[in-house]
C-alpha cells in the first residue's frame, strides 16, 4: 500500500554526507533518510514514505495517526511491504 507513516526520530547520523536517522514507529525502528527535512532534530516527529522523511509533524497528530493505522491493521502491512523494498 505504501503509506506515509509518522514516527519519532531517535538517532541522527551522517552516512557518507547523507543525513540519516533511526525513526521509531510505535515500537518498530527503521533507518530513514533525513535529507529532505534538515530542520528535524532528535525527538521530533516526521512523516516517512518508503524510507524518506518528508516533513515534520507535531506529536499529537503523529500519535493519533499511528494509533489509527494500528487499529486498522495497516501498520504491520506497511512494514511488511517496506521489508520487500529494502
């Protein structure tokens, strides 16, 4: 399905001059590219689509969206599809 999923940035690194980070999606942690959101800092929430952070998001909206995705069973489905891409 390839949804844009909100998550919290828990680590920021530099990988060959590419800004990368680990993002926590309600307990599932993935490495994502942060190049498109240079303003993102540790603890911020971001919307991630196929491994790329696209925008900053407020915490309340992020948590509401994660909860709704999980209740609909879309969160696990999304991460299963993401595994196929990696």
